[in-house]
């Protein structure tokens, strides 16, 4: 498809050195550093509260959103779609990898949750999120998804939007989610996975990790909706990248979801799939007298 024309600085012919950035991305320290720098760079930036691909569906019902969040509707729609079939009123929810916190604000505000604890490994992102006024049932904490600062069986739902793919040890994340969930609780995942089995982020590897976990799995393929969202939202996203400091352009073009990212091509060419997993922990056994 044609690359949309965008702001004045970002050259339309500029393509990132994708293999170099992919190699760097495999290093955990680079990944950590990238999100810390992002937290710093976006510190004062209004908008850009979401860092996900989004979910586009022409027939999706239009749920209310504050005007200020409208430009990122497709990203909020991904959160809406993720929790749509799970009862949330009065429940305790934990988000892992909350990023800039837009999804956590949306869920805490709109879903009648008793409490939402939004966590992320990035200190700077969490610090930035704490500065923003939010609903009283929302709290932000710095934490790795494989070591949540929460007691066992203390929440009903765990959500993860695109925070599984950066983590090398998916089994550890699943085990930690299973620990903090109450019996009958759910882990809701939306993320991209590679179809090549040898990838550290392969769909088959993740399914195998789920198989070895206490969760029952329901899986849906949202690749078309994610790719369509990237197409629809790319002009806005490229304009946002244009406003970043120049040294971040190659990384942003590699990792941010736009039609110029390697991920978009991989989704459209079948090398990656965007998947939803609804993972259910077994309910407590019925007590016999
Ligand atoms: C692509 S962003 C998604 C953010 C957010 N869920 C959204 O949709 O806007 C991935 C997030 O995962 C976080 N992350 C990466 N590794 C993590 C880990 N081991 N534990 C917790 N969060 C992690 C990153 O800091 C980043 O904020």
C-alpha cells in the first residue's frame, strides 16, 4: 500500500535498518532502556497514551470516549474488545505492561472495577503515569510481569496488551499470573506472535507454555483487525514519530505500529499473527461435607 505523506521532517524514503534493530531488540537491556527513554521523551507529551497496534472492525459498536482520547480510538477499541466478554463490575484487575497507562485509565473509568493495579517494568513510564490525575480505583506500580508485588489469589482478572512479546520467559509470566489470580480468574492476552517455530516469540512456543500452565485456553485470531488498524491509524502515528527527537526515529519506525514497520509486513505476509488468548484458571473445587 502507499505510504501516507506525513510531517515535514521524517523523510518518506527513510527505512530503518530493520535487522540491526531486531538484533538489538533481542537484548533485554536494550528493551528495558528503550522503554525508559520513551517514558522520559514522552514525559510532557499529551495524547499518545497507548502503545499498541489497535483493533479495527467496520461493524464495531461505537462506545463512548472522551474527546481527548478519540484520536486513539482503535487502541482503546483493542482494550474494549479484549474485556468485552468478561464480567468486570466489582472485580479486582491487574494489568501487566501498562505502558503509558491509557488502557488502565479506560478500564478503571468505564468498567465498574473495584480496583485496578496497573504495572510496568519501566520506572519512567510508571512515574509519568502517577503524575496524571486518574480515577480513585486506579493505582500504578513498577513491576516485572514475572514478579508482581501482589499476594497469591488477590485478583480476578489479569490483562496483558502487547506486553508478552518482549518477554523471553513466557512460562514465568503465566506462572505469575496464575499465582495472583483467584480460582476461576482469567488472564486476557492480546499480542503478536511469529509463525516461525524457532522464534523466542513464536505462537507455537506460547501455546506450549500455556499447555504447561494451569490455564484452559480459548484462542482467536485478530490479525486482520490489527493490520487494518495499523493501516487506518498510520498517518497519525507517523506524525507522532515525526515529533520525536531524530535519534529515536529508526527505533520508533522499527517498533511503533505503522505501515512502515516490519511488523505490519509480517502480519500481512503471514510471518506473524495477532492473537487473543482467553486463559481461564480452574475454579475452586466444590467443598464436600
Ligand atoms: C508495546 S507496550 C504496550 C503498552 C500498553 N499495554 C498499551 O497497550 O499501550 C509494551 C509494554 O510492556 C512493558 N514491558 C516489557 N517487558 C516487561 C516485563 N518484563 N514486565 C512488565 N512490563 C514489561 C514495556 O515497558 C511496555 O510499556
